[in-house]
C-alpha cells in the first residue's frame, strides 16, 4: 500500500508552490485526526489529504482535469480504492462528473479542505501570524463575517454537522488543533 513518504514524493514531484504544498500538509494532518475520531484508517485518510490537490498546479488551466490527473499518477502504486474515491469526491460541485461524497472519509476531505485555508487566513491577520496563537473562538468570530475570506465556501465546511455528525465548533477545534500540531511544517 502507498505510504505517507510515497505520497509526499508524488506531491513534491508535481507541486512546486510551497504554499500549496503546505495546504496539502494541513489537509493530510487534519484527515489523520478525523480518521481516528471517525474510526477510519489514519494512514489512508492522511494520504488522501496529502494528495487531494497534488495536480492543482498542472490542472489550473483546465480545472475539469483536477483530481483525474492524480488518479492517473496513482495507477503506478498500490492504493486503496477509498483513497482514490475520496480524492475524486472532494471535487464534487467543482469538477464536472465528480461524484458527491458518500462515505465519512469522503465527507471529511470535502469539509476540511476549505476550512484549512480559512484558518490560515485567520492566522495571517493576527499580529504574530502564528497558528499556536489562534483559538477556536478567533476562527468562529471571523466565520460570521461573510466578507472575511469571502472565497471560502462556508456551506461546504458546515456540512460537517449533517454528514459527519460533528458540530461546527468541534470541527473547527479538531482542524485547528491538527494544524497547530503541525505548525512548523505549515510555516505558521
């Protein structure tokens, strides 16, 4: 089965932007923690998070290829179907033909993807720009300001309540804590 190290090699080979890599690191870290909470396989969930946007730089001119290119790269590796399905489903509503998430792993990836970026935005407006100085309350306060990080699809994140049974404030805490535990890798 594909390992975390192999996933990182695929990511680094295909993505040059440090900020985009850090986004993938963040989502991978959050997915690992969510797997533990939702009785999933932490290694598989982390790999899905690490690789979910691995083709982003190569598909930004043709967004309909996003996720499909990653799946092509994974053909060379032994990868659980759950990982491939989660990567594909995270493009639901954005990439034509990508399926709606239907498993806890798929919904976790779909919901946490946007939230990691939002938490980075909250961190960067703070004077010290450090994740460890951000609290759940800071994130939730900004969440209510629709003009703040307006590009974040809040409704996508809020599906954590219906699809995962995790209240938004708890989902924010889980995501923030996972990111804080990996703050050095995230450069924050």
